[in-house]
């Protein structure tokens, strides 16, 4: 898409209007926290209109004491605030060749916010999770009818599941984003935050929590938001979970004109799941050579880390290709090539940024 063809809404790139999908212009990233009004928006259905005073969250299934809790009661419970990076599982999809179906995200279907809410473990403890429980299904109020022939007939709700262990460890039921009540487009009144996982797991407009004793096989768990995992000669559809290690360049942006024989600060962010970013390397010659960038700030679990590199640009005019590469504390490094078993998702191979030196 040509730059002149890009349409904006509230400063974000429109990637879809029905349902609403808005992308953060990634070149404007300049802080650890993404402002709420700049944060990308991903929806699958129309945004539900929910009356906070009429909203109830139900906890049911394989529990000793199923119950429902309203908004005011939830606010009375123990709460915490955490920073967490949310990345759409299809972020960077527009870079794939050949083109694939799905929202054509560039670099900006990712952001970091401070989320305030109640640890999910508090509600699970109150309900009394049975010993045979294995998964927690999170169901949103958003729903509709899909045109996909693989989807069930009639209306379905957006739902995903997470293991009981993960749910107890760090999942948050968030009602504030960057210190204010969740905006409707981000899941008001309450959404799940599943740190370190792709954002499809952080179900918005939460209305039901179902404790299950067997694997959840809903549409958005097994048909969509799944990839092929190979076990020797057999390939199995597997639900997406953890974000892959990745670094992205925010400045300079694609096709930007850079002054020759100058010191230019290349900037960006890097993130991973569970561990920390150990290093970010930058190549200014199309991956022929690499130099280590400077990590900024203290690392925080499941939140991105800013980095920068001072680049002495060539004296001669011409095209240059910048590539960033991240390695985390588990030794995982971004792959140079796309893994086609990942389908339309988990796009973390090296992405070149072309600039022109003049």
C-alpha cells in the first residue's frame, strides 16, 4: 500500500472497519508505555455495548462452588498493576510472501500498557478448582456469525483456553489500562491479560470463566489461531500460545531518507515470552555483519525492552538495508527465514528495513 493510500482513525492506521482493526504507526513509538489512544485495536466482531452496572462474570465448570461476581465486587478484591506487551498473533503479516489471508498488519499490531486488575487465581481459589481440572476457558461477550465454511453454523462467542497452571501463575482480570477504565475497544469492563502469550488469549469483554477437565477445542483454539506442529512425519494443528522472540526497528522507518556521513540513532523494541532480552544486534548491510545495540531501561517480565544503536551512515549515497535481531535469556534467537508451518501467525523472522542514504 502506498503511503498516500493509508487511512487513519484517531491517529491509527485503519486495517478494517467492520470489524474494527486499527494499527499503531510504529515509527511514532518513543516510550516504554504505549499511550491508550495509540494502542492497536483488534476485534473479530462488533464491539459489544456493556452496562457496567448490569455486568456479571460467572465462574463455573469443574469447581466446588460456582459463583458470579459483579463489577463493584471485583473492584473490592486484591489488585495489582503490571506492565505487559500484547502482540497480535498476525503482527507483520503484510510482509509475508506470497500474500496470505487475514488482517494485513505492518509493524504496529503490538503495544505495551500497564494493566490493573485482580489476579485470576483469587477467583479460582474462591470457586475451589477440582483436582481433575486442566484448562480454564475464557469467554468474551463478543460474537457473531462467521463466513468461514470451517466455522460452526450460527452465532459463536470468542473464547480461548489456558492451562490451569498458567491461569494461577500470572493471569490478570484487568479493568484499568494505563490508569484509566478500559475503553470499550480494549475490552470494557474487564478483559483477561495473559502475560507472554499472543493477545488472542487476552480475551476482552470477559463474561464467563469455565474450568474444564479436558482440552478445549473451540473454533478460535483449534481452527483459527493455530499452527502446524510436526512430530516426525505427522503434522498436528496446535493452539498458539507464547510470543516468539523478536526485535523491531521503529526509527528510521521503511524508505526513509537518511543523511549521508552522519550519526543516526536507530531505535526499536524487542520482546520475548517468560525470559528477558539478552541482546539486540543490528545489521546495516543486509545481514553481512552485525553490531550489538544498547538496551535501555531495566528488563520487566513479559514486557518489551527499548534499544538503540548509533549508526555512522556511509559517505556515499545509496540504498541501505537495516535488520534487527534479538536473542533472549533462554538462548532463543530470531530465525533468518520464515517457518511456513506457522501459517499466517507467529511471524518473527528477520524483517529488513530499506532506507536511502543521500
